[in-house]
């Protein structure tokens, strides 16, 4: 697979990591919120797999896949109502997530969360899972007027990270993450632990696709003290 020509493993200075489907698994809660909204509005609830395949972009885009255009706004309202009650339930870090964060910290490479989930909820979830001490910041929607894959959002994340795009890796699980990276010249790494398969991510232009975060930790950011 051809890598981004800017990529040089020896000069990686920063890492941005997507949240849902990449760093953590929040899918059960997200699916339950769509079930709740559907019940409130008299719709047939989407299945867990349908929700899994739909997420990754903005909430209006995802919600429009399950509700008529005139009902999307109300559905989002119901979704958010239920999410506030349950968003810290049944959420856990993906396998290898802590390995990656610990290795990056030992290597003194700043890491941050860059997500289309609301920044407020993202920070709370990261805190509850013990990830916050390993992160320079958590940037999500509602923190700015932008969202992935808008290049303005990527540029804000890079400025906060304090690292040039050519020296930054974006790790994600969807084409939105790939686009967010390539729009500003970052290298995109992907994992098929969220909404898309490995083949789909490669076809979408991922610079390098791994099976999980543990592979990235071991192959790209190994703990040099134990190798």
C-alpha cells in the first residue's frame, strides 16, 4: 500500500485519534438512543448493525438514514434526551487503546482525541475511562463551528496539538477520518473496529490499515523500554 509521501515514521511528532469506533466502543449506547427516538416517534427501530454502519459523520446525516427529513430534528432531540441519561453506561476502551496511549506518552509524542462526538460528552467519557491523563486535549463538535471532514476542523486540531500536518498521524475508523487527514496533509491510519471493514478503509484511501490499535502500538509506537 502506498503511504502518504509526507509520512516518515522517524519524524512523527503528534497523533490525533478518533473516539467512537476507534479509541472506544460506545455503540451500544448510541444504538439504544436511536431505539428510544424511534419508539418516541412511532418508527421501527434500526438494528444494532444498521446503526453501526451508519455512524461516523455528523448526527443529522446519520439520523436522516432512519427518519424522514421532516422528523430528523425531533429525532435528534429525543436521541440527545436519552443520551444524557445513559452515555456513561456500557462504554469501554477498544483493545490496545491503553497500550497505544501509554506508548505515546513514553515516547513523548502528544496525543489528542479529535471526534465528531460532542466535546463535552467526549471529555466526560475519556475521564471516566482513565484516558484523560494521556491526552493533550479532547476536541469535539460544539467546541467549534466545524466537524470532520471539514479542513477547518482539522486545522484547529493541528494548531492545538502544535505539530505540523506532515508530522501528524490521524487514527480513525471511517472515510470521514481519512478525509479529515488528507484535507490538510496528515497521514491516515485506520482500524476496522467501527463502522467500516479494512477493505473499505483501504479503498477509501487510508494510508495504512491495521487490524486494531494494539498493532499500531506494537508496530509503529513500540515501548522501547521493553523491546
